[in-house]
């Protein structure tokens, strides 16, 4: 059912989709030149800084790394970042730029937050404007928004090199990839976007919070600070950790329709652009567009589902003859937990986008979505956020499913599977399945633990299927490095901080190692010329096969858990047994 959807709402969704298609190729071309070390328009300004950093660190930019060396460099950098961020939080009260006088964070919360930002998850068990100083927000959190995003992009490029290179021992240099990504991609765009946000009304200052008196005579504290600079990279780097607890529903983070549209595009931009990078680096842009088509089809399915369900309104209200149809005077549909200034369509689009893109920023509260609509962001993350995905993680997650799909195709025709001229042997398929199965092991294992232990259920605001959904979504979001949440969970207690932190660690690093192993294995292989038996991997048949493998794999793994949560809640809602 399309419910009470409107032509205006569909037009907004279509505009975002069209703009995404238009920016994928030029952004992909630019990123390809950056990682190839070619000259770009920003080179006259940034090249001296880049080479100076290499000299300072004693690096040779032409030095190639074996996949094990690449992985070790990434892990060492991430661990060092974790330790520094943990330490900043523990001594926050003694550091400057703390006009509100916030004290140090507890050990378990500091652990959770440090893991969260190092893994590009940005899960926030804390209320930022009530606990984090300006220095912590900038030096701690915002810096990691840049480097954790750059790490993910570097890993995706390393995997692409595995497919593109032949008989090569290395897959690139982590330090060079990291530096170029920050300098040439993330930093320039973030500066421009931050200035745009300031123009639109997002604060950027070091002022103390403002005490105001409301019309009713009550005291209100209005938080502010260096918001725009964090907001820009939070979105573009698909980090999601907001300066305010309400995130992109807060008018200081997302004040206008223009900022809302820009945020939706920025969340998807790098993931879309990397598909074009993939096509260019393997020498056939059609291969990149095929991957883009898989992602775009699943993206549209999610948006249509959420918009259709939320536009129908709450069936319980219909029994009381509440008018939920859109008119000149009301948005209609299920507006609980949504901003009136955005409405149903933009809320549905943002909800789908942020969980496709592993961002976690929200402009509506996912806990208030109707059950079937709430299942969509949950499933988006469960699939590994391969639908454009986070900065890098979407592409390498999608390529894992491509490897499995080609293995299935090979079984059907009785020949060794290959992709882009590389034979996919037992090692690659095993590593791909290991990386895919890491996610459900963490998601389902931790959820089972949380819903049977009193220390876990005590933090849930609801019982029954919705309470189960809150726990399931939390570990799905943490393991998938998304960071969004069903808001009915009081996660800032040791059990949840520690287990969610472990889930974030597992979802990031235990998945990355098999991916890099695949990259190293493929890079050493020669290219096999195409033959009459070669499966065409830029055709609609390939797109359909990959979509089928994704849906079947996800359904077999997660359907029982989703059935216990959103599906049971949906049927209970229809029968009125929840109230």
C-alpha cells in the first residue's frame, strides 16, 4: 500500500536519487586521481604539505606494503587513536576549552566512546552537550571523524587494487592512502560544507552556553559551540556522532530543508563515488555502474518501504477516527518522533540513507517508527550496510557478496568462479564468508545475552517485541558501525557500554582482516582472459544475481530475529494487543 504518500514527497525522493547519480562519476574520477597520486586542482596548495608530512614521518610514498603490513599499520594507528581519545576523556576536567566545567568521563563510558569514534561508529551513550567539552569535541571526536573515515576509504581502495593489479606483492601504502584521503578529499569538502552550514544557521563559536528565560518564565540553557565544523565531517565521513543528543533533528545541526538535502547527499556521496573508482581502477567503468545499480535498487526499495508505511499512519489511531491524511494544514501519516519541518518523506529518506550509509545521524527517532518501517533501517545495517555503505565499508562489504555470488554462479555452470579475470578459489570464498559471518555472530550473540540477563533488560524502556527490537537494533548498529539507536535504551551503564564497545570492535576489525587477506591474495594473481564461458559481470543478470544472494543470505541469517521483534510487533499492533 502507498498509504497517504504525496506527489510532493515522491518528488523530493526522486530529486535526491537523481543528484546522487549525477555526482557519482565526477567524484569517482577525482578520488581515482587522488589515490593514483596524479595531479589534482588542489595540488598546488596541498602537495607541499603532503610531501612535508612524508618527510617528517620518514615515509616513502612509492613504497608498497604487503597486505599484512598494511593491516598492521591500520591496526597500530587505530589502537593509538583509541588510547589518545580514551585519555582525553579521562582528564577532560583538567583541559582548556571547557566553559561549562564538565568533569572526566567514567572508565566504561570513555572506553565505549573511544572505540565508537575509532571504528567510525560514533555510538553515543552520553549526552554530548551535557558531558563533552569543546576541546574533547574538537581534538578528540572531530579528529577521529576524519581519520576513521579515511581509514575505511583506504581499505576499500586497497581491496580494489587487489582486483586491479596482476602478479603484485603489495596493495598500496596505508599511510599514503590515509594522508591523501584526509588532505585531498575529506578536509576540502568539510571546510566548504561547514561554511555553508554556518550560512544556514549552524553555530560555530567557543561561547559559553546561553541562559534564557522562556515565555512561561522557566529557565532554559541553550547549548552552542563549534558545531558546524563537526557537523560537516560527521555527515560526509558517515560518522554520525552529533554535537547535540538530538543529532540532525536539532535545529542547530540541521536548520533548513537545504541542509537536510545536503546531508542526505553527503552521506551517500563517497559510497556512490567509490563504485566509480572501482570501475576506473579495474579498467571498465561498467563494472562500477553494475555495483552502483545493485546498491541503488536496494536503496530505493528501503525508501519506498519506509515512506509507504509511515504515510499510512498508525492503525490504532484509525480505530478512533483520527484523520491521518495529508492536507494543506497537516503532514498526515505517523508524525510521532518526527520534525514537522521535514515531514514524512524527508524523514523516510533520511532514515533509509543514514542506515544505508553506516552514518547513524538521524533527523527522526527510529524508536517511534511503525514496526515494519523500523525493520527497514535494522535490515539495512544487518546486511552489512552494503547499500552505498560507509566510507569504504559499503564497497568492500558489497564485494564480499559479489565473491559469494560468483561462487554460486560457478557452481551452477560447473567451472571455477572468476571475477574481473581473477580466479576465485577456496581461500577467497572462505575469507569472504568469514567476514560476512562475523556480523551475525556479534549481533545475535550479544542480543541473546542482553535479553536474558537482568543487567541487560533493566536498561530497556519497553518489554515484549519492541523491547527485543531495542536490544537487537543496538547490537546491530554497534556491530555494523552505524551508531543510530532505538531511543528506548538507557545504554550508559557498564554492561551496555562494555558489550557495545566489544561489538563495535568486532564489526570493524574482525571484518577488515579477511578483506585485506582477500586483497593480498587477488593482487598476486594473474588476469585470466575472458572466454565464452565467462559470466558477464556488467549485465542486468549479474545485478539480479547479486541482489538475490544478498537477500537470501540476509534472510536465512536474520529472519528469525526480525520476526521476534518488528514482525510480531506489527501483527500485535494490527490486533490492538499492544495497548
